[in-house]
C-alpha cells in the first residue's frame, strides 16, 4: 500500500511548495489554448530569443567552422551560407571525419566547389577553348529551337 501522507518525507513548507506547483501545472494545462496565457507565452518566447541574442553578442557573432579545404577556425555569421546539407559527425570531430563525411561530389554544393576548383586551375588557352565550346553549344541549341518552332508553326 502506498503511503500518501508524506509524514516522514517533507516538512510543511515543502508540501505547500509541491501542492502549489501541482495546482499551477493543472491551471496552465487547462488554460493553455486560451487568450489568458498569450502574454505569458509571448514573454517566454521573448526570453528564449533574447538568450540567443545574448549568446550571439558574447561570441561576437562568430562560430567554429571546419571544412576539408580549410583549417578549423572562427568565422562571422555574415560570411556563412546555410544549405540543406546535413552530415553525421561526432561532437568534436577530427578533420578526417569531416573530410570523409563531406562528400564533395555527392551534393550540388559539392559539385559547385569542384567546378570552382577546376575553373581556377584553367590557363588562358583553356578558358578560350571553354568560351568557344559554350558559343558552339548555344548555337546548336538555337538551331534546334528554331527547328522546333518551325515544326510547331506548320
């Protein structure tokens, strides 16, 4: 049989505190979706968001950034771009973990980085050949588009 008297557990002040917390919990649960609690919800959200702002000011808007082609270090939020890429790594990973899970060719972001590196390594003649290939490709596309328009018109 359970002893609900709490004789040997708590003194009068502690029992009063526990009962008060229980009553507040029940009242909040009953009134949760009413207009009465809206100001308190707004205050709670404000305090939560203010804590984020305080943390941002304390860190001067910097975060720790790590990537395969750079040394781990601080970077300002304004220089960062959010993507939909998520990787599973330990809390404090070594560089090899980041390199392995980054997968440069696996995402559009990674493919873009590969193209940027390849273009940076081109010399003048390679850039000239690339320009000619783009001109030739756009000419072929225009010719095919003109053929399709002509067929649709007739």
